[in-house]
């Protein structure tokens, strides 16, 4: 299994290196020392930690959903014609692009600077192995 350096673990958790070090020092996150004498986190341990500490975006009252991929972000661009629109959101370090009807953009009042939630439900998700 992968052993991740503190800086890499911090990147995956979207926190600072110091935050990961504090979690390790307090016993919230287990770490080991690698052969080079550096503190590292086992990939499985980090995955479990990330899953249990993930901030969940609450669903609106009365609107249950089977979608699990929810990203809160800032609308950075709206390109619309008479029928279709492209809406871009910056969700943390990730750019999410959605194609929808121009009517939906108007009904939702989406404009640059709006805070929105991208809800993704897909049966086709491509997963690649990271080089490393």
C-alpha cells in the first residue's frame, strides 16, 4: 500500500501540513516512520480518515437524493445563448463545468459570484492511477 508523505496527505485532505502534523501528534491520524526516517501515512489509513472526516453538504429539506458527489463552489463564468448555457464553478481547487438549459440558469439566478452546489450522479466515471 502507498505510504504518503505529510505534504501529500495534506494536499489530499485540503489542509495544511501543520494540520496533518497536529492530527498525528494528537493521535487522530496514525503515522509511521519510513526507511528514510520521515513520518508517512499509510494510504488505507488516510482513505479511512478522509472518509470519516469529510464535510458533508446538507441536502435541502424535503429533497432527498441518491447523489453522493456534492461540491460547493463559486460560479466563475456563465456562457449562455437562447437555448443552452455553460456554467463554471470553482469548488476548492477543482473546476467543475455544467451544461444546462438557459432557462435553468435564469430560474436558479446563477451569475458570476453566486455560491452553488454541483451535484454529480454518474454511471460513467473514469478513474486513472496517479503516477508516483
